[in-house]
C-alpha cells in the first residue's frame, strides 16, 4: 500500500531531490540528478524497488515533522514508550557527489531504532552487490555505487559495529540512542569505477548540518515579500529553489514521474524536465521575490534550450536543454496505486503549441524591462520567432493542456499569439528597433479581433475554450494578467463569473466538457484556483480573492507542499509532487493580493505588463 502523496516531504541539493515519508522512509531518489534512473523507487512500487527507512523499532508514522525554519532541513519527531527521538534529514548543497544525511538525536529516554537501506538501481530494478569496505558499506551495480557510513558517539557504538553492514540485498543496522546523544548515517553516490568512498562522507554530519542550515537561511532571507502569507511564500520559493538544477539554471516541473492524475488510470507523466509553458511566470515570480540571480540563470537556460531553428521549438526540454528524452515504460514497477504505465522520459520531439512563442517573447520582454543583460542576438531571435509565427498562427494545436484529442483552434493559444506580437513590439520600443513593427502590429490587431469574435460566446457571456465550443477554460482567467483585456472589461468579468460558477467544492477546474479528449478525471489543477483568486482580486472582489487563496493554502501538506492536483472529493493530493507550477502560482497570487489590498501601485520589474 503506497503512502499518500501528501505524506511526503522534499529534501534536495539543487541537482536532485528525495521524498521522505511520515514513516521515515526515503521512497524516491534519482541519482546523480533529477532525471537519472531512480535508486529508491518504492514510491512507484513496493519496498522491493528500493528505499531507506530509519525509525524506532516497530513504529508506524511519526508524531510531528517540520522544516527547520526557512530551510530544506527536515526534522521528524517520534514519541515511543521508551522515549523521544528526532530524525533530521537533509542533502548538503552539491560539491561533486550527492549525499543524503540522516541524524538521529535522542530527546528523552533511550530509544531503539532500525535503519534499513535497500538501494535498487535502474528504476528500482537492479539489486546491487553489497559489501563492506573498511568502515563503510558499498552497494554496486553497473555504473552506480552508493556508500553508507555510520557515525556513532563512542559510548553508543552497537556491539556488532563495525561488522554491522552485512552482505545481501540490504544493509540493516539496529542501534539505541539515549537522550542527548546523536547517531548520523550518511549515504553518498559516486561512479562505481572510482572504488573509494566519496568526499562528502569525510565531512562530519554536524558540520554538514550547520553549513546546509546556514545556506538555506541565508538564501530565504533574501525574499522581498512582506505580507500576511510570508511563511507560505518563502516555503514555495525554497521549494522552487530545490527544483532548480543548479549547474544550468533549469527548473524541473516536479522531482517525480508517473504519480497519477487519476489513481488507477494511465494519465501518468514524467515531470522531471523543464516546461516552457510557465517560463514567464517563473521569471516574474523570481524577480519580484528578489531572486535576480536565479531569474537570470533561468533566462540563460531558456535561451540555450531554444537555440536553433524556430520551427523545431519544443514545449519541454531536459535540465541541460536536451531535446531528445526518449520515453520508456517500466513494466516491472506496478505504479502508484496500480497506476500504469510507469513512464520515464518525454516524447518531446512532437510539435509545440502556439503558446510557447508567447511564453518566450513574454519572458524576453520581462527580462529586458528588469534590466537583465540579454545577448546581442536577441533582436535576431525575436525576428526569427515572429517570422515563424506570422506564417503559422492560424494553425490548430492541442491547447494549453496538451490534450490527446483532435487539434483545435484553442482560444488561449490565439491569445498567446497576441502576447507574442505585443511583446515583440514592446521589445522593439525598448531596443529602438521598429523595422517590422507595422507587420507585428497588424498581426496583433488581427488576432485580437479574431479572439474577440470567434472565442467569445455572447449567449453565455464568456470566452470559450475553443472556437465554436460552449465549454469554458480556466486559462481565460489569465486574460487581464496577460494584458489582452483590462480587468474591468465586461467580457472579462463575465468570463470570471462563468468560471467561478463551475467550481468544484470551491476549486477551479481546468475546463468543462465530457473529458473525451483526455482531460484528467479525478482532481483539479491547483494553479487554476490560484488564477481564479488573481482574477477575483483584479475584478474588484478582494474578499473573494483572499478566500480562494486561503482555500488553496489550506490543502498544502503538513510541511507546506503542493502537488499538481487536488481531489476535492477524496481530499487528497494527486499528480507529481511537489509541483513547481503550483508553488509559482502561489507566490504570484500572494503578491497580486497584497497589491490589490494596498491599492494601485506602480509597476515593478517582473510584473506581467498590463493593457496599454
């Protein structure tokens, strides 16, 4: 039986991430980076697929857990008849090799604990050869090695230590921790051919903890948000930083794959890659929060990833900008709650949607307006993207959600064409370039007229999902934020009312319809409810906006994390987790609501431009 998705907390080193359950088990970890094969994959299977659990002997779930202040250091407290212990889990920021540190500290009494380490390489499939090397155990299979070292105070060394690392399929270590004493276990990955313990194992656990705690406290202190939801905003920003692949600046959509949008179904995707769909909102979130360096790194990643022929743009890329991420299935993994198939990789070579052009040009415009240095070929890139768009903007696509049905003339896709033309014109104004402005202005005006004519249903008084449809789509909530129409426009107000009327237990669904085109079945996409709060604030309903925002805050898990979806009926998280898009939207909404409650404010760098 799999734990609930919301039972997991996140730790990471900004190159990969682990999920730790309330039972003290690390059930998901890919090494050495986010998109590497998993070595702990119990999340998508059973204990046979790899895990590392540390807990009091015979214990079930912990009594309390929390992050240590505004850090990514996780404290888990267990209360037993013998006494109380705290397990502190973290991954030090990467130097060369990844390391997972688990420190057990006695708080009262004397507690007996058990550590079970069972790595399974290549997506939970390969049982390694485990042997003892000096004071370490090492698990080796193919190119991978995981080294385990225990650090005991002299007075608490188990009788069987240092012979406590047997061979076989897992390393099991039983020990006791009295009040005031600490035991540390550290596991580090390295290429198997090196044959020696990785350097992180030589760093005392107490030193690694102090440095990791200090790193995160210093980073989170830079947050510029001051308001009623600061704790939630900072936690979301720390999560976003944890999902950043530090060597390149790319941000993965989530650290997991194949956590289902509908348990038992096949709508299971790998989100350990970087999507362009949220690129402008990501940049805006980082800039307004005070993280200019991270925003610049994201922009640099974006420009490297899209380099080349605009005709070959993709909607998703690898963490280093890879274009080919061949999708495979893992039939040996039963899937989370029997949700098959389990997928690794992405069919990224398919044609991207029209919205990608608007996202890219919006991101470039926001960057230039914020004073981020842009490459000399920016104007050449802008022209190349617009030349491609001017020729193909009338084509149908799969819309903002990448649905599996037939391609259509989706309203949001056309709005993003308008965004592309509008931002290209604004870029030209900032750069003093206007050679193509007449063509781009004509395109912008033509798209605006078409959307207002074909995407508007006067009988319902709302913009619709696609031309000729009567269904509505939550992406229409972004119209005022994108600057397509002012928030006070009657058509915007009508659309907001129509979408609010279709709430599911107070949460906003992606769109209406019968789901025949592959719509997710069980949950609602969390960012849609946050867009709904934004739209309520923009259209003059601040109390409703606050209520909608705080409803989303109320479904975060016990350590402040959000998955991609929320199931209002079963009241549980669904989809890959934690999801960057959910936390980005949370931060953006907190800023929007604070501004709305404070009254009109000047435009700040990073805020999406409003209508002219």
